[in-house]
C-alpha cells in the first residue's frame, strides 16, 4: 500500500501540531520520522493510522482519502500499530495476547491461529515455545518482539511504530531494526518508525524530519 500526504495540518486550539506539505511512502522501505520533542511525530502516526482526523488536508492510502474509508477495517486489516507502551495483557500468555488481535480483525485464516503465532514468533527471533509464556515472565526486548508479532498477526501491509527501540540495549535495537528491514525489503511492507535514535535513523531508507510545533497568531 502507498501512503501519501498533501497539505496536512492538525491543530489543537491555536497550536499547530502537524503541518506537512508533502510526504509519500510506496512501501519496500523504512521511513524514519525524526524531530525534537513536541514536533508532532506521534500525532502524525495517529493521523496515518486513522486514530485522528486532520484539521486540513488529507492522508491518502492507495490514492483514497483515509477519511472516506472504513477506518475500523483499515486499522484491523491494513495497518499494524506498535505503540510506545506495549499495551500487553500481563496475565495472558503470548499467544493469547496475539490471538486477541487476530480475533478483533475479523479475518479468516488458512491455518490454526496458534500455528500462525508460532511461525511469527520465529520471524521475530523468539522460540515457538514462547507462545505459552506469560507476558510477566518476559524481558523488555522479548515483549517488544511480541508487540511486533501482534502487529503482524493479521497480515497488514503497513507497519507504524512509535519509538520501538527506545528502551532497548544496542544489540537488541540492532536486531529489532533487522526485523523491520526484513518486513520492508523482503516482504514489501511500508514501515514508518518514529525515533529519537541517530542509529535507527541511519539504518532507515529515508528520513523525514518534522518541524517544531508552533502557535498560530
């Protein structure tokens, strides 16, 4: 799927949170969104994922204004969102957390959901046996991999991630970025990552810098 933005603006009162003339991603690449604190990076992700409406302009998905699409279906079928907080249910197993998203999508799957979970865990470098582990038993890096698996579980074409490596050690950060590169370059997905990390920005295919938020007069 292709995402493009034309003359997009999001305001809160007199504060202009996002003001972008043009932005485009055709997939097969990682785009790093960078900018100072308060530059509107997370707000932009909310607009791209259909969680918020622009004040002006539009987000186009394959040439169609997102506001004209069934946004619930878009969020549950076409886009996987990786939030800065993991939002995993601690008392459930890894598989149970992931299958909740698969159920919410309403999609039909060609094999048992537990088998899909085990395949995806391998893709994010976790043993399939982790499907039965409870979230409370996992490290931060392992939980981040589960969050990525959850976002992939219903086969979205677009992955957006808000600081997915923010609390990880350098080795785990490199491995997580390797997973994102595989998703973009080998599986031809559109991957958009908000980051403060210069290392993550350097390994992105393109970097898009947001200007600081400003107030209208």
